[in-house]
C-alpha cells in the first residue's frame, strides 16, 4: 500500500511538473518549442528503455506509429501553447479537453449516459468556454486553441492505451517511434532553432523524470487503484500546476481561473463518479 501511495504521489507531481518545466523553459526563451519537444522525447525514450533493461524482462518495445503520431500532435500543441499560457491555465485546458474527449468517446461507443454524466460533461465544457471566452482576462486565443488541441490528442492517446498488457514497454516503443517524428517537425519548424544549456536541461528533465519516470510510476500504481480513484486523483494535476506557477513564476491565480477550474474539475468528477457507479451497478 505504501509503495502504491508513493508511486501515485510521484506520478501526479510529475504530470504537473511537465507543465511547470515546459513553461519555465519557454517563458524565458531558453529553448524553442520544437527543440523542447525533440529533447523531451529523446530523454523519455532513453529513460523508459533503461527501465526495461534494468528489469528482469528482455527489452521488447511494443510501440505503434499511430500512437507516436498522436503523442507528437499532443506534444507539439503542448509546447507551443506554453509560450503564452500560464502553467495552471494550460494544465486546466489540457486536462479538461482530454477528459471531455474521453467521456464523449464513451458516449459515441455506445456507453449508457445518464443525466449526471451529461450534466457533468456540460458543466465541464461550460467551464472551458468561460475560461477562453474573449475578455481582458482571457488567456491568448491561439495558445488556448493549441492547448485544447493538445488535450484532444492526449485524450485520444489515452484511449488508445487502455487495456495495455505491458504499458511501460508500449510507452517505451511509442517514445522511440516518436523521436524521428519530433526531429522531422523540428527540422520543418520555420523559426530559427534557439537553445541554451538551461533550456536543454529543462527539456531533458521533462522527458526523463516528468514523462518517463512519471509514466512508469503511474503504471505501477494504476493496477492497485480503483478506476474512480485513479480518475479523481488526476483532478489534482491542474491545481498542482497552478500552485507551482504561482510559486516559481509569480503567476496570478485569477478569479476567472478559479471559477473555470471548479466547473471543469467538478463537472469531470461528477461525470466520472457517475460512470464508475454505473459500471459497478451493471457488474453487480
């Protein structure tokens, strides 16, 4: 139990750290977003492969090119949007969009949707609309759209990974496949490549610790967590990212962000809890 708790806490902090590290690197122009993404995938691939090599099983990568393309689409939107978004706002848009997509995918797949699921989903959508609606305090529109797109692709990537029998090996393979795609995007990026040692270190930390080790810790904890517990624990990630942004960058947590966060996270929590209860009832 203690091992599961430690792995869970580490994973959630690592996911929030991804937002903080990316924001830290790009807000000071220590590195350009395309290069950040390339180094992140390289570091993540090396870390995950080392985890497999240090284990008792032989190194067998199980990645898929489609998943690698989807993961790259997420990572590009994630990195480019953090030039202008605060850590908390970016994490909320990413998480909210991903969860809304996953709930919507269940509906399209024929899952039964009761009133509470529908209400939760609509409240979460309304929270994102409120956050991004044009006003003086709204986050930049282009950056918001980029992060929402990243959230859609992250939701898609998560859906593709459901039921994986060897998630660490699969993610290692996906990261390896992602490296040449990311490098191609890097070469096609029209803006000049700008890197500093500081930016490279932050990108490597994002890839190795926040992504590689974070994924490994999460997949260690996941089998011991109930579905509803795992889903609700992820609600902490945007809050952790917002707190980190406030502490490290003095980013202001606005009333608008607080209201939107309450709507998005509350709506997702209601929908997720209702769906889990529905599944338990059907199983009974």
